[in-house]
C-alpha cells in the first residue's frame, strides 16, 4: 500500500497500489539483431542464454537493461519471453554528430512524440534487423542507433 501524509493537517492515509506486470516476447531468427528489453527489471543474461543460446552478446552485462540496445547473434530461431513491469521512455541526451544506441519502451512511440529539445529534421534513427533501415518510431524489443546533426539535445516525452 501507499502511505500519504498531509503534514499541514496531520492526516495519514493508506491506499492500495497495483503494480502492473505484463508479458513480452520477441522471436529472433538465426542472425544478428539489435535488441532492447521493455521491462523495468530487464532480462538477465542467464535467461537470454537459456532461451536463445546466443553466440555473441554485447555489451557484456549481466542484465539487458531497459532503455539500452544490445547486439545479439543467435544460431537458430528462438523466442525471448518474460513478464515484468512495462518501462516507459526516459530522457536520452544526444551529442551532436555522435551515434547513440538506445532501446525502446514497452509501448511503441513515434520519434516526433519524444523530441524534447531536439528537432525532427536533425535526427537520424536506424534499426537493424538483418540490414540497417531508417525508422520514424521506437518499437518494443528493438534497439536503435540515433544521431543528431544539430546541437546537443535531449529526447523526452512531453
């Protein structure tokens, strides 16, 4: 439960809190992938090994963290599955002319909806799924390269 205190009136109240936990799964073909995980808790490298047995994983961290992108090579088709707390997009600082790897939130979001201090015509967003392609949105489970050709800026929800 959540405890709220009103110091001006000296009142205390408790309210039940519901933490939403939702499943997410992503099927990977035998190939290289740029992926992300859209749960706040991430997914552990141990779970990744058990479900997909990747031959390559980078960066080498114990958990795929929400908001980050990871290179993974899998030898055969597999499906990553886990239930967790959906991750919402958090601010990302971009440096001018520097490619940055980012992950996607649990819910698809259009690039134009997270501009923050950036300008759309100066942003380049690419995904990789066997080849690089331009994207105008962040889709759950995918990782992205993003760069601004304008001034340093911050992507964020309005």
